[in-house]
């Protein structure tokens, strides 16, 4: 699957590697934002400790 995505990107290999890196960083950022939203909306206990 990753190889298929890599081969579908335009340009030479260095450009493809840069594009795949940017895509991976973007997906990681979206995942972290989603986890932060999930933690603050659904999993927050209201600030009590213990």
C-alpha cells in the first residue's frame, strides 16, 4: 500500500520522499489533534485528582 502511494506521486525520488514525509507529518499532526480533542471532550474527569 505504501509502495503504491509512493509510486503514484509525481517527480523524482527525492521529491517523492519529501512528499511522503510531509504526508506522514500531516497525518501525525491530525492524529494528535484528534487525541487531544477526544481527551478534553470525552475523557476529561472535570479536573479532580485521585
